[in-house]
């Protein structure tokens, strides 16, 4: 394929009214998106595509189309001619690119690998952010920036179990010398364990893509997403430049601590920010500004939102006729001398209210209160909450712990 007289569009030239859009791009990353409630089931496969002008766009392949596009068909690093796809407005948050559209593969989409006479397309592209920029992006849930730095400390459980997906925490030293916390989740934690086992990676210098920055108790945390990827070789310009910029990065290997080897007793909120705990709490306030319920998808139970007068489930990728009302409570509680916010979802909220969401709605409608009295009556009551810091706690945008079960109620 010749660059002169090209017949395909660059990514910046794509318009929604293109009759038969055609592009030539390099597939620089791909990843699987799993259903949030059942991580053994695929929702879609997503791709990050780069063209000769340096523009990026995200594409996705619905799980129903997997028989048409087997995982081995599209290879990272290869250049493809892609045609007969659909363009959709990019409404997902946080975003990977600033492109107006995203690409949806259909059963008619063609993706042919090009080997000869291809345009000059870079092998990778990163949007590196430094500490001050990450702070400004924290809790905004707008974009997923990339970072480069040196890992100085790693801790977690089962660090040497290459199949484990237990969360890993790390400290990352950025280019300007500022340190941030790195929270590594789910299958990305499994990938990081594989990286830890690689003997050639001894200095800890790394480029990390698509992190979600959050300010938590005044500290900056970078949380991995499903599209996060780790790069550690000097073939990446950002890593090579960082080594040249600071000789201080050429230090002994980072420290790694497996918490399974410790005898630790967790008792404070600060400690349960990282590990599982059970806390005896007293509810002191009900947060009312975000409401007390949400409308869930009848199939996957995730929240559905109105888009263009339709109810859309972004997880099922389908229009829903209706939804189910489910409880969602935010409470302020005291643990010893600490105060923090807890999020309680439907199953556990039913336990402490002794009512379903439908019953609360009906009672509230009959009485005419703006906020249900039965929920206000929770103030002053004591419970034993079992909590775990999960990916949700950082996505929530505030210091919020997710209640995973109600162990007991104190009388």
C-alpha cells in the first residue's frame, strides 16, 4: 500500500457520516474487559489504535463477535487496514484518548494485516503526566494518564504466586523526585507478579499506562485499570530518557515485602485502607446529597443511565426497557477516634433497614418525606462492618470504604 494518493482516512478525518470508513493503523494495545460481577465472563475486547499522524482512537469488539475475531487474529504491534466499522460517540469515562469517536467492530468489519509498503507509524505513544498534573486530574474521572518512574517498594500477599490476582501496593518515584502510591488490581496484579519474577528487570524503571489518579486521605494513589500495561525496556524512549536524566535511578533493586510472612493486627481505618478488616462502628450521619437508591440493569445489576431518552447499560452494551430499584447508602461512621464514609449497597442495606428498596420507596411515597425516615433512624445505631478496599473505593472520588458484609448489629 502506498502512502501517496492514499484512499483511507486518518483518524482525525473520521466523521460519523462516513459511508464506508477505512483506516490504516497500528494496534499498540489490546485488553479484555470482564463483567464486574463475574470476572470469568468477557464483556468485550478493547483496542488502542495509532495512525501515521500520531492520533489515537479506542475500538471495541463485543463478546458476541468473538467467533469472528479470535484473540490470535489481531496482534499487538501489527499494522492493519480496517474497514466497514461503526463510529460511535465516545461517552465512556474515564477516557483513554481525546478522540470524539470510538470504533465498534461489527460482523462485517474487515481487519487485514499489512506487511509491505506500509505508512510510517510509531510503535507506541504515551501521554506522560508528572505529579502536579496527576493531582489536578485526581478524582475527576476524566482521563487515564500514563506515568514513568522507578519502583522503590512493593508489598502485598502471594507475591511469588504467578497466578494470584490479589492486590499489590507499590511506591513509585517520579521523574521530579516525588513519590506516589501505586495500587495494582485484579489481572493487572497477576501481570505485575510476572514482571517481578523477570530477572532482567532489576532497576525498577517502568512506564505504566492508563492509571486512575485519586487523592485519598491526602495521599496521591495511582490505580490500575483494565487497560493498564507495564513497559520496562530501554526500547521505550521515556524509560531511556529517564535513565539519562537521573543517575540516581541506577540504584540497587527495590524491596518487596510479602504480608503473608507478617503477623499483623489491623484495627484502624488507616490500616484497612490496604487490607481486609472488621470494624465496630456507630453511624453518625446519613449522606443525602447523592440520594439513597439507583436503577440497576435487570440482567447484570449494574447501574443504567439515560442516554438520548433511552436506558443504556454500558456493561451489557444494550438498551433496556426498564430497571430495578436498588438501595445505595452513604453513611458517616466513627471507628474508635476516626471518622470516615462507608458505602453500603442493596444486599447489606436491606440487612440494616429490614426493608427492600421497593418497600422504602412505597413508604416514602405514602408519608411524603423527601428522605426516608427509616433511613434517618439508622443514625446512632452500632454495627460491625466488614470492609475491603476495592477498585470502587478509588472510583468513588472521595474517601469511601465499601462494606462487603454486615457481620452483626449492636443493640
